[in-house]
């Protein structure tokens, strides 16, 4: 699967800023939001690029649930270094 230009550390920081709580499990990372919404990831390394599939799920969860405006997420993605 192709990867995005977003490093997992950058995505993790955004999710934590948006109020998600991170739980490290044996084979995956769980980001749970107190008002609803959960994101599951395989255990990425901090500098590893997030897969495009995972980024599509993130966009859907964040935007569809009103956690971030689509334009704000686009700005985050554009400022992410390649």
C-alpha cells in the first residue's frame, strides 16, 4: 500500500491535540476520543509515513464527526514536510 507524506509522530500529535487518548496494545495503537470515535493503527515507528488507507480513515473520522474542519486538516497535511 502507498504511504502518505505524514509521519506517524505528526499524526499522533494532532490526534492528542484534538483530545484523543492513546493506548498501546500488544500489536496496535488505539486512539479513543471521549465524545466518541476510535482509531486503530498498527504499531508505526515515529518517523514512519502513515499509509494512505489509514489517512482516509482518519479524515473520515475527524471530519465526519466534527472534530476538525476539512480545511484545517488540509492545512495540516500541506504543512507536513515531505
